[in-house]
């Protein structure tokens, strides 16, 4: 199509029409008149979209010029309407893309912040767990040393003590043969009782150590449970924050769409009204 505003036409020699009787001039449409109606160089740029320039030609009986000017005016009006619509569509598209880009940047920053926060939480949780395990290990070692230090001497049976007294009495009586027999019997009984005592003490130590370990394991499990609770709370908070972020984006998007729809409706009304 023809551009909205044509470049200025080069100056030329002034055209001097031949003398024509007034009556003939009123009824004759010359080639120059038609050219002036067709070529926008014969008008100022503001006249091309001004419907008032058709009225003088119609009043002067220059109907061919008036028809051509009217058609040209309609063409220019349609071109201007299309230009405005295209400009509006481009601007609205840029606005929507701007909202999308801002949302994506905010979403990326959101994930970066939360990933960092949750990573720091996991690191701190691991440090707490490792610190507790090290402390429990040291406490268990101290507990075992304490158990060994608190061990009492074994208590032998009355039978063994009586045999030892008989052994000593026989030795004093210089009955060494019988004293030796009693000694062998005492030694065997003492070894058996000592082994029995050691086994009992070892079993007691194992039980007390197992109880100690169970207590410390309970502390560790309680810590891990607190860590898991905090982890789930963080995850829930992240989901809530994400939902707020998405809802804020949806609100902005819906508001922009509503504004753009109103703008398009106003544009259509202006077009239909001939504005």
C-alpha cells in the first residue's frame, strides 16, 4: 500500500491552465484535477486523513476527484487503524513477556534461596549428629573404664574358705600329704568359683553397657527425629512460599489480561465509531 505520508514532491514549473469559459470550467474535470486527487503530493500530510478536503470538491461538482479522495481517505483510515492495532498488539505482547520474564527470574531466585537454606540446614544437622556420636563414643569409653575400676574382689564360697582353713591346719600339724590333697581341691574349687564370678561380672557389665548404649541411642534418635521434623517444616514452608509466589504471579497476569482486554475493546469501539 501507499505510505501514510509521502515524501515532498520536487518543485516544478507552475501550471497555467488555458482560458476556459466559466460554464465549461464548472463542467469539465481535467487530467490535472484527477492527478491531484490521486497523488498525495498535491496535499499536505494532514489533509490526507482529514475528511474536510472531500467537501470542497463535492461542492464544486468535481465528483470524480471527490470519489477518488474519499477512497483514498478510507484507505488511509484503514491503514492507520491497522497500524494502531498492530502497535497495541506488539506492546501488549511485550508486556506479557515482561511479566513472564519477571516471574521466571523471581522463581529462579526463589529456588536458589531455598536450595541454599535447605543445604545449610542439612549441613548443620549432619554436624549435630556427628558431634553427638563422637560424644557418645567418648562417654562409652569413660563408662567402661569406670565399670572396671569399680569391680569388687570376688567373694568365695563358705566351702572353699573352710577347706583353706583345714589346709592351713594340716600344714601346721605337719601333715603335708593331706594338706597337699586339700590344697589341690581348694585350688580347683577356687578356679571354678573365680571363673564363675568373672562370667557373672562380665555379664553384668555387658548389661549395663547395653543399657548405656540404648540410652545414648535414644538420644541420637530423638535428635534425628527433631531434625526430620525441622526438615518437613522447611519443606512445607517452601511449598507455602511457592504457592504464594505463584498466586501473586497469577494475580498480576490476570490483572494484565483484564487491562489488555479492556484496551482491545476500547480500540474496537473506536474503530467501529470511526475515530
